[in-house]
């Protein structure tokens, strides 16, 4: 074995093979990792909830709780959902590989494991996870009410502002785990366009969800809106001599959208949007988009 550089961090290995555990433990410790060991899935979950690892290595076939189900459960635990999972198994059929990736794993290695290859892949996935965490930390600090859901409709990440708004609306964990996924998946099946919204039902405090984008891995980025607070277009309509549609057009102009993008959001043609924009210019006594956007932003900032 020829490991050129030293790594650091905590790696959790879940495998019921003493030979594999011994070999990997030695190789990873020599490379600078702190190694945690579990003999089956339930034990791995217990350890990971107490000590958050930087990366997890899972055997697919284990007693009590196999690697596939263990990986699924890891995705539902907020502090573990972003931890990279690499499968290690003697299974080599396409169905098993696809199943592992569908569970949320980032990689798949067949046994016998080559330690150099494993550590190299671990280094790449840890680096990618670090970049993703940094990006989400940046979003956390912007005050945005953003969250992501997985293919099952369950929340896998949310900014502190989103969590606070759920708490203000007195949304129970049971409702978020059962009712929210059902409503969101049904809505997403209709292929909403970016920035289209849905009002959530079954809540005392009105909440809305706006669709932003879908990742290559199937996660969906959404924005939570407080239905009790006037929306941007409503605030503009109250402050300016504009119709409801004109206020919507101005709102999206203030958000830097082109006529074509606004047309997609409002389900109109670019030509219709341009006609609305002409009326906005006339009523606001401005001659260009920049001046109109400045008025919108000033109103939004002072509300």
C-alpha cells in the first residue's frame, strides 16, 4: 500500500466481516483517520447519531438492518443527511448498484477493497461534501426561507429561518413527516415552473411554498413563504397605482427577471408582459427597467 498523503477526520465503517474491518481499520488509521466500527446497520445508526462522522462506509449485506435500509435512515437524520456514504459489497449486479445510489450513496466499491482506491475516493467525496456544506452555510446566513426535499418529499435540509417560520406556524413534526410530503409530491407531479407557488392546506397559520429548482440527484429546492405577510406584488399594488398583474410584472423586474422569464412564471407570452411593462413605465413616469426596478426595490426595502 502506498498512500502519499495523510488525511484526517472520522470515518464510520459498518461491516460484519472481521477481515474487512481489520484491513480497513489499519489502512485508514495509517492515513490519519479516526475509525469507528459497527457490525450491523442499527449499531451504525446509534454510533453516527452520537458522533457525527465525516464519511460512512457501508456493507450492503448485514444482519438485522442491511446497508440499503441503513442508508435510507441516515438520509432522514438532519445532521447525517449530508455525510457521504460509500457502499462496499461483493454484489456486482446493476440492480444492486442502482439501488445503492437510489438510497443516497455517493459511490459504490466492489470487494475485495483496494485501500488506495478507497481512500482516494473518500478524499474526493469529502471535498465535495465540504463545498456543499459551505454553500448551504452561506445560504443560512442570508436569511432566506429555503429548504430541500428528497424524492420521497421529506425535508433533508432547511435554513434556520425556515425552521423558525415552521415553528411560528406551529407546524408539528408529525405534519411535516406525513402531510407535507404528500402535498408537495402531488404538486410537483404537475411540473410547476420555477417561482410558481402552492398554498399548504391543513394549517392554522397560512404558509406557501415556492418552487425554485430540481437537482440532478432528484432533490428539490423550495422557498417557504409566510401567507400572513403580504406578498411582494401585493405590497407594490398597495403602494403604487398598478393593477394586480402590473404589480406582479414589476415585482419580477425588481428581482432581475427578463420578459421571457416573467412570461414563464406568470404563464403569459413575452409580448403580453411587454404590454404590461409599458403601462408600468407610464404609470410610474419612468422610461426604463432600471428606474422601475429601483422604485420596486425601495418599496420592498421599506416595508
